[in-house]
């Protein structure tokens, strides 16, 4: 739902947050974030941007494994 630049900004933010974690920890942390966002009743644009960035990161991490 957000622009590519917004998604890329959040992607880089999350990637920076997980850079020192093991792959298993990265996946767990991102899955927890994804769950927390899914629990929101009414999403705002930022929630869509965050979810897009999280899904992109999870896909990359899981492909590396």
C-alpha cells in the first residue's frame, strides 16, 4: 500500500535491527512483529508498509537458509 521508497526505508530499518541476530532469531523476531501487526483491528498505511517490508525480509532470510 505504501510507496516503494517507504517500504525500502522500513526494510532497511528492520534489516539493521536484525543484523546481529542469528537467522533463527531474525525469523522469530520478524514473525512476532508480523503477528503483532496482524492483531491490529484497523490498519493504517504505515502498517501496510511495515508488513510489506517484513514479508520481503522473511522471504529473503528463508531463501538463504
